[in-house]
C-alpha cells in the first residue's frame, strides 16, 4: 500500500457495468440480457443502476464506472449508450471495461453452429501485447462513440491480469489501471500480487481492488465488495486504512448486485426485486464516508490520476488489511444463513 496524504485516505467507489452473456453462444435460444440486467426494474423502480445513482446523489459522492462495450457486437450501441448517458448525467467518471468473450458474436454462424466459448476467450491473459493493445484501442473507440469521452483508465474482465496486459495498455495509451483483485483471482506473476495502494508497472499505474484478510483465517483473502463484504467488515478495513494512512481503498460493486433475479419463465423476461440487504450496505457505506471527511476522501480515477502518479514514487508493499470478527459473523449471517432460510439466490 502507499501513503497518499497524511489524511484523509482516498476511497474509490468502483462499479463494473456489464450485460449478461447468459450462455447464449452455447445456447442461442437463451439470448443475452442487456439493459434490463443493469437496471433491474421492479415495481416501476430501477433497483440496480437507478438505486446506485440515487444513493450516490443522496450522499454527494461520485463513483468510477468501468463500462463494458464489446456487448455492442450483439446489442448494437443503443442499450449501453443509454446506460452511459445516465451515468454521465449524474456527473460520474466513465472508464473502460472489456469482456472479450462478447466478440464471439462477430462470428456470423454463432446461431447455426453454437458452441461454448473456448478456454481463455474471456481473458486477456495469454495474448501477446500487440493483440491486447489492438483490443484496447477497439474498446476505447467504442466507448468514445457511445459516450463522447475517451477513457483514460481500464479494468480487465474478471480481474484476470498478467504482465503482458500492462505492455499492451502502454502501447494503447491507457496508463491507469485497476486490473488486480487478489481476493478474487491471484495473478501468476508475483509483482502483480498486490493488495491495495499505488503501483507503477512499467508506464502503467495499477490501483488494485482492495483485498483484505479474515481475522480468524489469516491465509483467507477476500475482495472488498458490497456484494460479499458485510458493513462491519467494510468499516473495519476503512478504519484500519485511515489509521495507517494508506490507500487508495478501492471498493468493487456492480449494478446487478443490488437487485435479486427471481425465477424466469422459459419464454418470458426476467423478473427482479430489490436486494434490501445489499442496498442497505451501500447506503451505510456512503453515509459513513460522507460524514467522515477528515478520514476519507471519496474520489474517482479521472479526478485523482495526476495526484496518484506523483504519489506512486513512494510506494511501499504491505500485507493486506484485516477485517473484523463481528464483520465475519455478519457476512455469514447475511450472505449464507439468511438466503438459505428464505430461499433467496446467493
């Protein structure tokens, strides 16, 4: 981790905005899910993206939305252009996110000759830097077409990062990244096994999603997310980060985290409902951050890029921050026991 300023510590509310492939390349009769997957309309309310944007507004906070664009090869520009417009209309930061598996829809025979995507189809790992750079330029051009803005930061799909990715990013002119999330997927290269902070990898500044450890199981690492981490765990990580003066703390979330996908009829549209537990977590997180300005500075990748690059020269690798026992108990109750008892999706 890296000391950015004495106080407050930087916190980024980072959002991956993506549609659902829904196994359509292997089962063409089961089409992908687009804007409805992101908005999660239920009872006339958008319980996914709409809830997030309203929540951020209520607390006066801005987020960075890493927006997936290769979905346009199935949906066209319209659905994600609408999503991008809604995000930008609220004053948020729009950056690039890619799932290369969507490029399977460029095959004109994807319906007549369906097959599961081959291993590695949704990853940039294993590709040469020149190919990665070409894909990044392709994605950046699409996002600029949809939004009118050229991205300056990138997050790879599935947080599946490798050393060649950073060479490709530099070649494509994208020198700010949030590709690493050890709590989800540990990169093969030791130099990419980063838990938080600011790290120069060649010409690219990597700002990983924060990974923390469980208090009773020191070798168990978890990603800091509003879907998986309880309110008590998130606050424990934030408190320790502020106390130690390290950051940025990067929290990961998705619009679809905040609504439940209910059972779907074979020929009907999906049905959604609000996920009150996760919505309450985001409200509590935003409220905590907004009322503690001496401890936390909520920022975005676009806003902090210059300051972070200057601070990265004093980077220092440290072990992961620790959660809390109370937070562990709360997470098990909310994420495991409650859904099991109520028959809800987990």
